[in-house]
C-alpha cells in the first residue's frame, strides 16, 4: 500500500513538473513569435539605391536576398530565384550584399565587381558571378577574371578596373 502511494506521488510530481515546464516553454515561444511578427520598415530592407529585379512598383511581394557571390549555397539557389521571378511577374527581388569575408576571401571583391558594373549591367554581372563561381572562387586575386567578365558584358575594361578599386 505504501509503495502504491509512493508511485502515485512520483507520477503526480512528474506530471506537475512536465506541465510547469510546458507552460514556461509556451510563454517563451509566444514572446519569440510576438517579436518575430514585428514588421521591419521597408526603407531599411529596400534602400533607395537598392538593386531591384522584377516588378518594382507593382510588386505584390518582395524577396530581399542577403547574399554572397562566393557562397556555394547562394549560387545553388540562384537559378531557383530567377525561375521564381519568371513565374511570378508580380514579384520583385532586392539584392543586398552580405559577403562572408571570414570564409570567402573573394566575396568582397566580387561584390565590388558587381557594383563596378554599374546599374545598367549590375544584374548581368550578378548572374555571371554566380554562374562562374567555380572558376574564380579560389583565385588569389580574381580582379583580372572579373575584368574579363566586364569586357564580356560590353563594359570598358579600364573604367571597370578603376571602379573596382574605388
């Protein structure tokens, strides 16, 4: 009889402990969800000088991509993002540079190369950088490679080299 009382006490205590822990966890989850639901101002995500592809003013939804041209995962998702924009004409893509310099030594220079291509050729350079990532990612200095891409896109090579420096 005494063992039965002890068993019920242990089971009851365990249930109370589980219910208390579940209640605390649900409070933490609710707080995290409330914080996540707070909207970020669009002007912080999409600055005036942002690179936008797709429907700019008429877009029903916007994808803001923080990306690194040397990142293999970013290059892998690139075709899917392009296909998404082709499928949904009411979408826009905003590209934001996020070079991971600690693991991608040429990421910042690639970002500079895309900017040096100028607003007219930014997206063409963007696409070529992702498409050719395997060819330049391990180069000690990919400046010459990027200048070759610029020339391929019809840019003035000397002006491009000057722009990439600044």
